[in-house]
C-alpha cells in the first residue's frame, strides 16, 4: 500500500482562496470520490495531487517523498491524470491518442512492443478497441471520454486522478467506468481519485468520499457517513434524505435548504 | 487524403527533391541542356552551374528545411494550424536585426555582422514571443503576441527604411523584406547551412513533447514533459534556423505555414511525426517556387518572397474559409 497525501495546503487564485488549509491522505486499493459544489476547489486539489500545481503553502507527497522534488517523468509514471476539459488538438486516431499515455516510458526508439501491449490492453479495458482507427474528431462525446480514459490507463499508473470522468457519459457507460475504477483498485491495487458531481455515483462507486466546499474539507469518511443530510446541507445548501434503494443506498434530494 | 507509410512519404519527398535539384541547376535565363551536363568540366556552362546555381539550389533546400520544420514545430507548440515563423513575427524580427546592422552602417564592415544580427533578431523574436505568451497561456494569446511582435518588427524595418541614409541602404533593406535566393554565393552557403542544421536538429528533439502537447499544456505536463525545457529548445532551434535563413535570403513567407498543413493529413496529424516530412516538403516547395520565379518571363526577376506571398495569401484565405466551414 502506498500513500498520496497533501497537508496544510493553501492555494490562492486572484482574490479567491481556493484551498484553505486542506489535508488529506489517499491510499491505493481504494476509490476515493471528491465531491462538492461548483468552485469548491476540487479541480485545484487534484492538480496539486498530480504535482502540476504547487500549493502556495503546504506539502504534497507520494510515499513521503515531496511531489515537487521528483522528476516530471518519474511523477508521470506513478500518477495518471485526466483533466476536466481534455483537449485533443489534432485529428489523430484513437490508437495514437491512447499511445500518448505511454509518453513517460518512451525511449529514443519510439513505442516498444511492451508499449503496444499496454496500449492494446488500455483500449480493451475502456472499451474503445472497436474504433481504434477512427479520428478523434469524429467521435461522439461518450466515445471521446472513453478514449481519453484509455489514454490515462495506457501509462499503467499506480494512481489515477480523474477530474469529472463521468461527465458526458450515459448511465450505462457511467456504470462501466465506475466498475472499471473499482476493478483497478481491487485487482491492481491502484489508487483512484475522482471528482464527481453525481452524488449517487459517489455512493455507488467510492470506498471513501471527501466533501470539499469553500476550499475546506467538510467530511472525509465512508460514503454513507460523508454524504449524510447534515453534511450535504452545510456543503451544498440542500435538503436531502438517505434512502435504501434496490441498487444500494441512494440520496433523495428534497430541495434547497429551507 | 489518408495516412501513407513513413518510408514511402520520406522516399517520395526525397526523390522529388533530387529531381527538383537537377531542374534547379538547369533552369534559368540560360537553360542548361543534357549535352552540357554530360560534358563534365569542359562545357563553359559548368561555371553557371557551379558558381551561380549550386549555391542557390543548396540554399533553397536548406532554407526550405528551416522554414518547413520551424512551421511544423510552431504549429505543434501552439496547436494552431495558422502558425509559422512569418506570421508570428520571428522572420520579421530576424529581418529587423539584419536591417539594423545595415542601418547603423555596420552590416558591411565585416561579412559576419549582418547574419549575426539576423540571428540575434530571430532568437530575440521567438524568445519574446514565448515570454510574452507566458507558460499556461492560451493559443489565442500566443498568436496575438506573435502578431503584435510582427507589427513591431515590421514598423522597425519601415522606420529604418524611412530614415535610411543612402539610396543604397534603401535598396539593401528592401531586398531583406522581399526575400530572394538569387545572387547567393558559396559564402552564404557556408554561413547558413551549419546553423540551419543545428537549429533543425534542436527542433527535432522536441518531437515527443509536441506529440504530448496534443493533450494541451496540463496534459503534456502530466505526462512528464518538461515545458520549460521544451520552450527553451524551441526558442533556440526556431530562432537559429529561421534567423540563419533570413540572414541569407530575407523573409520568405508562407512556406512554413503551408507546408505542414499540406503534409499533416499524410502523417496522421501527429505533430512529432510531421517534423521530418515537413522539413523535406519545405525544401521541395521552396525549390519549386525558386525554379518558377526563374522561368516566369519578366524583365525583372520576381523575388521568391513576393511570389510565395502571391501564392500563399489566397491559400491562407482558403484555409480560413474551410476552417470556418468546419466550425460553423
């Protein structure tokens, strides 16, 4: 088991204190969902944990090692990152896109056989093999999201940090992606950290939920405890009820908090 | 158009380049027929080949390589098919550097002064560009910064032109603006080729980073790409290659813009895979253009830079229209 941690992190963007003394430690073998209202600092937290943004104050560490002192390549091999609004600039085909995930491993001679195997496996897991030869520009939103997920998987990272990976997927593919995250955690001892807006999906796929609001952590617990009506009322300003549904616990959102 | 295999593409471009080189050595006011070619050393027309057309052809090839590879790299870096050293002001800055040495009267004091001025201008140009646009800046900021730089450099050249002390200086400055391969000497070849080779080699090392940049700045950095290093390599590579080209031929526009655009579909749009074919195709385009200006019957030879703008302007327009149609 390895640990990705952030401690006493402060990030200021212009006038806004986006992260305000955030500390959290994440473990491999688990799916952690980070939820919170718009502008809560979820994406910023994720970019700090990938080592892309250095907090103004505070530390981010991977197995105790300072994330910002590691080489970019070494960091990229351990931590895969899927941005919220992924850009694909050119009309490359899906296989080439997924192959970009091997960048931290590529030597002077280009993609090796091992790289090809990893690319093939990643495409199979994200269910994009069928359109491997198609140009990214011709894909539907859902196909594109899956292709980008395959790109992140191709690097075989020990950590996958995905910013809203379920946005733009239909319910079926949301479940598939959720299952994939759980399998990565169980079978490969990956640490998966995802930001989500859908609280039901957080309940369903996460082992642990971190509720972030106004740059502070409101809860860091099991899904049922972290998404309690009391915490959701404070974090989101909504009134909710936790119910037992057929597919497990579910949250009924009653309305805005009175 | 669809993707063609890399050996086939590079092979075809190389063959094309060889054919055009022979044509370039033969074509001009005096056409050199096969009979003269075969009479090695004895035919007086060999002097034309060796002393006039050989330097011109070699320069055409290398300047084309510099422009083609610089354009491909800048398009990859900006993720914008409308970028090239000309549009982003790098060529103008190099010309400005060259013109300044002429203006202050040092350009003729020693042979190395003017080219060094051009290269310093080119490197300063791209350095400013990368600095102005910042690290996490959008493509829009980058292109705007380039256009502003181009404006500044062009106005600097105009100012030098306006205030030029002698008609001779005016004439020289105009030559830099129009851009031409005519009347180049072996000296020019000796100066420009090594720098272009070094610049192009430096640019080629950024291939993997340019590939990763397809996923945007954050995407590339999360894949372990060191953006500071990539920026520095691009600044040095493009600055040296473009600067050395402008130093010997003046501004030749549109090669860097058009060439990568034509080749991109053939390599499957991967920016790193585009660099070498685009360099070769840049040489093909430049050489073909230079042969064309020699064959166009006119009392004064058309300048290559002018001819390229005449062809490139409408091409640019067509690209914009097709881009609008795609996004509309």
